């Protein structure tokens, strides 16, 4: 029963506020006329607060339990969308962003720890892939639906629907069966700088720049070159790819290890971005989004599987909090970095820079594939 509830929670959460993210910066920029620093800061604050709050999340979860962590986290998604519906006040947006960031960190640490407790090790990859399918299905449905709402009713109503859908997750999460609170609280630095996990931590940071491209680069590129009506028609491929390739990649990881598929998708994503910078077009937008979506989901799945294999059960929540710290910092940094790139350079040069970064990390993971044969078989404990 818990598995089905977890699937429902993640579906409605990303049908709602999760799917509204690509619309936030265009709303703040075009409708509220906020300057660059202000409109970029909202989503950046979400991910910065999400990252740094992970330092204390395991201690909080030891006291309240995983179920309450999921409940409180899902409530933060609801509240963020509802505040955007209620007001246009920038200070309120900042407070909502901070609360959502803390809540999202609580949710994801609780959720993934909960998942690792209820599935066998040999299915870590495929079970994470199934979760990603429900997540991305919610995102695809929400993104398309909210895009139509935007066209016919404007920005205000998309935040209302986002908050309503997220409230469904908050409600469903109350029916989870609590798991035993059997994890200890090791030092956060034990995992954030752990030799066993460090290259996955860096991979989480770099891969997350791809989501920064979607949230504060590709969305503006599409609007400026093809019009806002194309926003949901193109960005939807990112979410379709993330769900589909996340599931396929999870099955692949269970059979071949974590490093190989990370190397493959860093290479494919880097290659397509370099190609896009040379031959910019709408089809290249779609191809780029397809591969960036795969990269964005496969690296977290691979990292979660690695934690499931080599970290003690009672320490998994701390390890998850530490490694996803890097992902959140990567998204926030990507939003700010790509915003400045857009102001200082052309879009094409921005795509080229990101492409070369991804290609470098493809080589890095290719070398790790040959240096960690035992870990890739998943037998280290």
C-alpha cells in the first residue's frame, strides 16, 4: 500500500506546484516587470534554502519521523502556489520560496529514505525509475494543462490550480504507514565530502545545471524566438524524456552499475548542446530538451542507488540529504549563472559553454567506470 501512496503523492505534487516552475520567471519578468536580479532570485532562493536546510533535515526527521516529513514537505508545495495566487508582493514571494525550499528538502529526504526502506536492494534502480515516471507524468500533465490555463486565463489562475493539485498530495500523505525511525545522525560532512559518494555529488551539481537551462535560459529562448504559446509545446519534452528515460535508466543501472549510464547521458547532452549552438532551430530545442530531461533524472537515480548499495540503513537519510545538497546548489547556481550568461553573451554561446562542461564530465565518468568495477556490480557493503 505504501508504494501506491508514494506514487500518488509524487504525481499530484508535480501535477501541481512542481509543474509551475518554468512559468515563474516569465511571470515575474513580463507581468510584474521585476528586474533580472529580483525575478531570478525567487527560484534561486528556493534551491539555496533547499540545499542548506538539508544539513539539519536528518536531525529533524529523527524526531518527527519520515511520514511527518513527507506531510510537512508536501504542505510547502501547496503553500508556495497559493501565495503566488493570493499576492503580487515580492517579499511574500521570498518568504514562500524559503519555506518551499526547506519543505522540499524535508519532503525529498523523507520520501527517498522511505522508499529505500520498503524495496529490496536489487530493485532500487527500477523502483526509483517508477517513482520518476509518476513524477514526470504529473509534470507533463500539469505543464500542458497549466499552459492552456495560461493562454486562456492568464498567469494568476495557474497558481491556483497548482496549489489545489499539491493539496491533494498533502491529504494523501496522511495515509502512509509510518516506518520505524531506525536511523542515526552521523556528521553531515561525513557524506558531503565522502570519497565513496563525492564524484556522484559533483555529478549532481553539474547535471542540475541542465534544469537551470530549462528554468532560466531555454524558456526565455523559446518565448523570444517562437512565442509563449510554444513554451508548453516544447518544454514538455523535457518532462516526457525525464520520466521515460528515468525508468529505462533505472533498469539499466540495476544491471550494469551507476557510472556507465551517467557517462552516456553527459556525453549525449553535451554533444546536442554543442550542436544546438551551431545549428539553432526549433527541432534542436526539442532534441536538447529530450536529452537534458534524461540527464536530470538519471543522475539522481544513479546517486540514490549508490547510496542504497553502500550506506548503512540507519545512515541513508543523512547520505541522501548530503548528496542532494549538491543538486540543489547546482540548480540555484545554474539559474543565476545562466541568467548572467544570457545578459552578457548570446544564447548560442551559453549552450556551447554548457555543452563542453557536460562533455568533460562524460569523460570523467567513463574513467570512473573502469576504476570501480566492484561498485558497479553493487556488491560493496
